[in-house]
C-alpha cells in the first residue's frame, strides 16, 4: 500500500514542536526546509527538532517566508537517548552542566572536551 509518506523523497523541516497551535499546526521559516522552493500545499513532510524528535506532517499553508504544517503526532519518534559508556573523570564532571526545562526534561551540556 502506498501512502503520502512512502515517497522516495520526503523533505525535512526543522521546527519547534512547542510552537504548535490547538489544531497541531506548526509555523516555521520556509528556509528551514531541506528543499524550500519545492514545497506545496498538501505535501508530506518530515518534521524534526534540534533534539532529534520527529514526526510526519503535511503542508497546509505557504507564504514567501513561512510554512504551516499539520503535525501528525501519531507518527512521533522520540530522540535517541545518549548513553555514556565510559567512566567520567572528576575534571570532566566539573564541566558538565545539568539544566531542567520542565518536570520531565533534563538537558546535559559539556563545556568542552579535549
């Protein structure tokens, strides 16, 4: 069975999933698409954020600079978790900063690794 998402080339659009509206529509800059000039209303598209989360969607509106996409959250793919497989020395541990964005999300930033 062929679906709109089984085409050989589905463009990718970088988005912030926190900016969706009540109808699951996300507005993003058109230039953040892998192929911004070829976007058209009704087109299937893969939405990705900076953390590696992704889902499919379809374009519902276009302007010269923006694209509005209906996110299909039933196709959600979580980011791949990072696993540390070696012991961390004390100096590296001092360079790690943990930040909590919400009750369920924690980010880890390593200042530098030589």
